[in-house]
């Protein structure tokens, strides 16, 4: 929890610096040539055309030389680190990509700041876990906590950031439950750190906090908005994947140069619609204002339908060129932007088709709700998207339609998410491969497994000779040196072996001289998972168990072998119950046993392995009596029983039955004749069984 607080503070400062750098850079660079949040269209300027290409080139060079060409937007990086890299995300990689993203956005590239901050926060959490020597499991939790802190700060949504970080790892709506509490703590701290400088009380989108859901009839436009957002997420996906998998490979440009070409295409689109270069939500914010559309009675709503329709489609394509070509940046911001434009588009369309039929607050409400819809579908995080939009806009009165739109959009667009590193469910993640065993170890306490009657006890005054006499041949004992019921040290075979070679040492040296006083201990209430981590860190085979109270009494020992034996017995018992419960799994196990048996004789290339019915004349005889080697020239290596189990080696004096099959090595030259014999036997199987019935 303390490391989650640390990750929250550092991620909050990182988001603060990133935001300042992006705003300042945009003002000095692309902001000098065009107004990104206005309604201007088709205004060519060389700066607008070339600046995104320059930003893409700088990003490509930075990623190529400092990140070893590791492309991918922020959520891809942290998802890959969680599933594939044991929670390791070196801080330098997201840091370089975050700096490169500032350049891309400042130069007019169509990207968002949220993805890089999510990866940077995740890198901070992961690096903190690495520095403090945490386990992969704990490192993954801090990775999620750092991501939640970054998203919660930059989007001003502490709860939404935590839920997003815990759910963005999977395609299905699942949460990394163990990480939610640390992620909430980190997100609150990150948000507080960030807002302490920008000021509390303001929302990312102004004016939405007064909007409310008023009538069931309002569900009609929202029911249309949901599929629209889902379809836009598909357009977004197609744009990204087309550039990544087709245009960039077809161009045969070096990886460091491809982002410059993508930036040039973005600049070309921006000459027609400069709003696609907006790295924040300036246009979406203006769409909330009535004055943006003109005076009363002078609004050409069909013109605004065309404008916002072009904006939402062109933004998808421009983001595909920018990020799909390999430039640094995030997709969360563009998702929110496209969703807001979709809401403005539908609101303008309703006004154009039925003037005056839709009140102004409803048209405005479609904008924040649309933001959540595209975000839910593109990132496959419906619940997190609902909470994030409510927090970042303050639109608590729009929760019902927001829920409807996010779920519909998710259903429509869930197959085309933008995070390629997501896996379907926890069961598909390497991070959860050992969950059954881990949960078992966490439930078991040291008190249940420890050995209380440890026989190798010594007092500080015992001589080396006395200790050596108690060592049994072939063992590696550990002596517990005790005084008045308290453990004062441990003596291992290595300690004894180091001294015993010296002449006269056996009588002169006592236990106090040999013992190791720096002891790693466990408490009775510790779980076995903690103990296993101690075993792996210290490479000890024995850990003493000490009472946690003031007495510090020595209670016994827990050994590595005891833990392994307990897990092995429980897993074996679970396996037996599983096979007994599910017949299909039992058949799979039997087939696996057959494959393993065949693999053991595979080097005998002059033979093949066949499963043969017991010949009629051999029923009732033993393998010894039937003598299949002499009769058929085959060697029986196993007998498959009626229930599918395999008996290997077979019992040669037990009578054979009709329901059994013989697993035999058949010479290749007799393969055809044996197969014919097997087919003949199989054809008469029913007749045999009737005769013996």
C-alpha cells in the first residue's frame, strides 16, 4: 500500500509535467498556424502540412534509438508487460515514449496524452516493485496501480482510472480483483497531486454537470447513439490496422521513418479539417455551447451534420496514420474526442430532421454520453468507461443513458478493440496460470504445516564433536540453537563442514561459535505463499517459526520439502476428484498415457505400435500361455483395460478378457497382415462377446 502511494505521487507529478509540456508545446508550435477548436475548414498552410511529419520523424528516431524500436501505444505496453513480461516495464521505455508523445501532439499529430501517461504510471509502479525486490505477482499489482494513478490524474477521474487499469487487460469484462484496492489508493493520490496544481472543482468537460435524464422518450436517440459509437470503434480499428499491417509494410520505409510519412498524411487531412490535430477536447467543449453554432434561427443544421460527420471519420483516419505508423501517443484521448463528435453529429442530425423537437439539453447530453460509448467499445471497458465519463464531466444525471450507450457500443464493437495485447479472460493469461495453487498456498497457514517436534536442538555450549555425532549419514541437518526457549541461531551442514577440517576443532569449538545469528523467520499466521517467497529469496531449506508476541518463543520449523509435499498431496487429490467427476477428462488422461507409452518406444523404428483386440483363442489364457511373440511375431508391451486405463508392464500370468486390448509392437514387414488380422478380429468382436455371455 505504501508503494501504491509512492506510485500515485510520482504518477501525479508525471501527468502534471506531461500536461504542461503538451499545452506549452502546442501553443508554441501547431497553435501558431491554426485554431484547433474552431469551425474553420479547408485552409492550407505549410506549417499545418509539415509539422506532424516533423513530429513523427522525431518520435520515430527517439523510439528507434532509445526504445529499441518498441512500438505500440501506452495501453499495449502495460498489457504486454502484465501478461508476458511478469509485470516488468522498465521506466525508461515509457518515459522516452511519453517525451516523444509530447512532441507528436505539439507538432499536430492526432494522438492523445492519456495512453503515454498510463504507460508511464505503470512503469513507475513496476520499477518501484523491481527496486524493492517484490515478486512478479506484487509487481503486476503495482503496474496496475501506477496505470490507474496516471489515467485517474490526466482524465481527472480517480475511481474511473482505477477501474480502467484493472479491466483494460482483458477483452471480456473482467477485473484484476487483487489490484483494485491498491489501484484506488494510487489513483486517489495521483489525482490529488495533479489537481493540487491545476485546482479542484473543475471538470474536463464544462457544462455537463447540469444535464439530466428526464424522459423515457429520450432513450430513442440514445439507442441510436449506442450502435453509432460501436460502428465508429470499428472504423477506428480498421484505420489503425490498415496502416499498421498494410500501408507501412507496403511502403518498405525504415521503422524510424514511417511515422514521418504517417504525420505527413495527418497534416494533409488537417489542411482540410485542422480539428483532427486537437490533442484535447477543445472542439467537443465548443460543441456544448449554443453560440458555437450561430445565432437563433440562423443555424444551418445540415451543414453541422456534415461538419461533425466529417470530423469523427477523419479523426479516426488521422489517428490511424499517426499511431498506426509507429509514432508515440495514446488512443484514449482520440476515442473520447470521436465519441464527443459522434454525439454532436447525432444532435445536429436530430435538429436538422425535426427542428425544435429535441430540446437543447438533450442535444448537449448526447456529447458526453457519446464519449463514453466509443471509449467502452474501443478499449473493451464498458463499466470503467461509464465511471470515467461521469467523473470527468460531472454528468451524474446522465448515468442511465450512459449505461445504455456504453453497453450497446461494447456489444457492437467488442470484436475490434484497439488494445492488441489483451487476452480474452484471466484463464488465458500467463499471470494466472498457477492461480489454483497460489490460492491454495495463501489459504494455508504455517501453523498447519510446520514441524513442532524438531529433533535437532542444540544449546549454545554444545561442542562441535557432539553435533557431528548426531548427524546421520546421507542427511543435511539444520540444528536449532536454543536458550531458555528462544532461538538464538542456526547451524547447517555447511557451517560444520567449514570448521571440522581443522585439527582439534571438534573439542574446542562450541555451537555459539558456529551458529548463524541473522535468521529469516516466519510467524504461525504467515501463509505458505509468503514462506515460499522467503525460500526463493534466501535459498534456505529450513525456516524457523517464531511466536509473534513479545516472548519471541521458538515454535518449530517449516521446511521446503513440507510445503512441496503438502501442495503435491492436495493437487493430487484434486486431480483424482476431477477425473472421477468428468469422464471426458478421464479419457483425455488415458489418451495421454497411451501417447506417453508410445513415445517411450518410438526409437524402435523397425516396429509400429498397434492396439489389437484379444484374439478369440487367447481369451482366458495369460500372456505367458498365449505367447503372442511366437504366434503372431508381436511383442505385447501393455494391456488397455475396459475402463481405458493402461497396465504397463502387463501382468503376464493374468487371464485375458474380451473387453481388453493389447498394445503391441508390430514389425513393419508384418504390418499389413497384422492389420488384416486386427480388422478380422474387430469384425467378430460382437460375435465373441455374445458367445462368452
